[in-house]
């Protein structure tokens, strides 16, 4: 059977996506060039032409034509290391914000979240190939580690801010292409995420590494497995906080079911992937709000979870007093200076709302948000199921997608929640009823 190729209804199959000099145009001219080629309806044109902070966006990214605004929400209830904080979250999913706030509320029974942070150290990797004697090459790297470190620190501004390359290590790797050496620069990035600084250092020392080893350097780039930049958070939840009037299970039963659910994730990577996705729901939303690199956070978190066979980033236990003990350990490669965090006005405002001064403080918040999100998800999963609360929060979206007029969305959503029947088909029935 031949493969059926589908084309977007908004453009013809012979539309040419080649636009010479596109990157040199202004955002407005780029948009016009795209609209000339795509048969967008008036609503789409209006959405693309109605923008905010377009000049800022054009400085931050390539080929900008417009902007897309995420809802900027606040997760309340957070107390982290004795300090109450409002946590900004950028996400289209209402249940993510609600879960973070609920998890933080549960944690307040025993003082909130308590954190510790390693670092902030990032690793720059230098790959050396075509070596006659890889082990001798590794030895020469280690013999000249201080010289390599000095060369790395001549590349940028980290040293003047109290950071810089603090350690040089090397390993021999057995790869499908034969043995090669990888050199690690362990860099103190201070309050920056540090990717650009680390990459500059790795590229800067490459000629010296080639001279010392007699090999050829190929890759010179940071690693996003930031296991020298770990953040931990913990909280304790009493069983009575897990009691609910609308379910038949006691708090102790819910507690034990949560621990059993964690054990499932610890034993099964299929479950662990979704378990960790819940953690990252919260962390990614905070990263987007503060314009930190959520992609680096995702890569590092999943790689760390897979270091001994893929498993959960959080742990749940019953303590000596019968409370639910919850903890997380996760790489957090974020910063409070550099990048878009300060350049974008809304991201800067989000940082002002969060009120943290250092990258270590911010890392502790990220770990706390990831744990809060996971705590709330685990409680729901272990008791009434995830969809009950999720669909109640999603009711307005369901009503809008069913064609409810804007002034009736809230009413239809409320009726579906009251009926405990949040479905697209029910929303369409209600739309027909209230609009007849």
C-alpha cells in the first residue's frame, strides 16, 4: 500500500520553504514573507501580528516572526529552608501549577522543604582521537593538568568572579571506533549556568591538549550530565495530611500506597519515565518562567536517572514516626546571571518575584519544585487517580474546545465539574443547551 502524505490545509503542497536572506529581514518582513506563502485564516494572521516584546525576542532567537505567550502563573505555599517564596511557572497546563502548590502545602506541616546543593560545577569535555598510546596520553594530560587549567582560565571572565577551571581529569574510553581519551575540565561557574564559558574553555585548551598527546581533538563541548552540580530537597508529610473526606482510604493507607508506587518506579523504567516526567513538569515550568535552559535540565535529569539503569529521581519512605519522608536528588544547571534570564523583561520580573540571589539558592528552589510536583502527583495516583483532579482543572479548556462562547466557558466548566463528567462530548451537549 502506498504511503499517504498529508499536507497542512493552510498551504499548498508546492509551497517553497526556501526564503533566501530570511534571517537578514526584520521580524515584520519575515512574517509578511511567511504569510505570503501560507494561506492562513484571519484569526491566525491576527495572532501572529499581535505580539509583545518582539524586539527583545528578535535579539534572543533566530528568524523571529512573532512571539508566543505562555500563561505566567504563581505556585503558592512554598517554604524553602525557612523562607517563604512565590514560585513563577510558565506552562499551558493548569494541573502543573495546582500540583506544585498542593505539594508545597503538604510539605508545610513539617516546615516545608530543606535543601542542599553541590557546585556549581560544570564539566567541559575534550575528545582526543588517533592516539598511538592512549594510556600514555592520559598520563601526560594529568602531568600537565595545572598548565591546562591555567590555559582554560585565560579564556574568559569566570576567574574574576571567583570561578574558573578548578580540576582537570582524563579517561581512556573503549569505543566502537577504538580507544580514545576524553579530558574533563571541571569548571566553577559561580552564579551563571556557564555553558558558553565552559565551551570557550574547552575550545581554548584544545591546541595544548593536541600538543601534549600527539592526537587529534574533535569535540570540545560541555556535558549536560551535571553530576557535579546536584541539588537535593526533602520534606516530611504526616499521615493525617494525607487524609481526605472524599475518599475511603486513611492517610496511612495512602502513605503506604505512595511508597509502593515509588517502588514500582524503582523497579520498572517504563513507570520511572512517567514518574520523572512529573518531576520535570514543575522544573521545566520554572525554567521557562525564568528563561533558564529547560532542555539542559531535561537532558541532565534523565541522564542522571539512567546512571545505574533508569530509575526515579525521587525517593519515598516511612520514617520512624510513621510520616511520609520524601526526597529528591537531581542535577540543576541554572543561573541567575547571563543568558536570557536578565535580558528578557518578563524573565527578569519572574526572578524578582522569586527573590533568589545565587545560583545555589535557585538550584534549591528547582529541586523543591520538582519534589512538590511529584509529591502531589504521587498522592493523587495512589488514591483517587490522576484524572479526577486533572480533568476538573482542565474543564475550562474542554469547554472552550467544544465551542463554548467566551462568556459561558466558566459556567459550562463548572457544570461539568459538578456532574463529575468532564468530557468533550458532555461539553458539546452543554454548549448546545445553553446557546439554544
